[in-house]
C-alpha cells in the first residue's frame, strides 16, 4: 500500500499542493468550498500526512526547525547547513532538512 502524499490529494482535488497545505493548515486564503473539497478528498484517500504534531513545529514545545534547500551539491551550502545545525543543536533544537530534486541524489 502506497503512502498518500499532498501531491496525490492535489491531483484528485484539481488544485496545487500549496493549496492543499493551505486548506489543511486552516489558512484563510482560499474559499470554504475549496477547503471542504480538499478535506473531503483527504478523507476519501485516507491522507494522514498532516497531523496535529506536524503543525506543532511552530510551537516551542517541539523545538524543531525545518529548513528547505534546493541545492545540496555546493560546498557553500553545506557550510550553511552545518552552521545552522551546530547553532540549533547547541540550544536544544532538532533540525529537519528538506532538499529539492537536485539534492535527492545526495540523500
């Protein structure tokens, strides 16, 4: 059984992945009808990726920071990532790093 992703929900709902994220997180930048449609698709597909814990990242209790990098292949970026990691872990934070398609070959 494959895991359902935001992209899967977006495709079925006929919207962008960003719109799915906005609907799930409760942002007010989309219509109620669109939000309801997306949430219904999530329910139908069994999408569980956006849990309450996902949104606790903004809460101090999670002490986790997420960084998105589109390029992992340059030494300059690796130095930035190492500096961020060192600083945050020194202060008791966890670090999550997401890379775009260019970084996939290094994972």
